[in-house]
């Protein structure tokens, strides 16, 4: 993937700058894990974020940041932040422009594209940020609401990437 495809700027309801530019944020980390969520009501999404938050020190020890992208307005993202007190950015992507930019999977054709609740699937993208470019190291496209890599699997991918 090229830098134009990977870079974006979105409003942030979580930790970090109010508006987060991925390219600028990448300067301070060796890798970034992007967690593309389904929607505000997704229980699997909420569980994943809480699990990452509980183990976030394992990411920071590797000089890795996690950034969650929620296809909802900033007010909805702020509600999650107030509920979960996440130690990482929680970005609002209400028009799903960034999700679409990263080819976040959807199912059920046109119906799924219209309604995130039934169509949008989770996606995890690991970016190598050690060079001047942002390089997509790995992408996990969920084919069901629960299809997400475990925290241990993500950390294992990061260890492989950072050892190279």
C-alpha cells in the first residue's frame, strides 16, 4: 500500500491529540495497530478494546501504539471513551471514509454497505512505521463480528515484525 492510501486524519475522542494525523502519530512509534470497529453497539468491539486497554503496557513496551477507528460520530466515540477510559486514541470515522480507504470488509452487498450493524466487519491492520513510509505489515479481515485476532496473536505479529 502507498502512503497516500495509508495516511489519514480523524477526530480523536480518546488519548492523544484531538485530531489525529496517522503520519504525524507514526513518527513516535515503531508500529501502529489499527483496530477498525463495526459500530457503536458491537459487544465484540467493546470487549476487544477493553482487553487491549488491560494489556496496553505490552504494546507500549514494544514502542507500538494502538489506534481504534469507530465508524460513528465523535459524540458516540466520546461515550465509549467515558465508559472505558482507553489509554489509546479512539477515532471517529462517521462517513466511513478511512474504513473504506483501508477496504474494511462488509457483507450482505448493498444492504451491508448501508447498515454498519449488519454489514461492516472488524479489521486489524499492523503498520510498520520505522521507515519514512507507512507499510502495511499484516491485515486481518474479519468475516464475522467475532472474527478478530487475539491480543496474543497481535503481539506475536508485532514481535515478528520488530525482530526483522
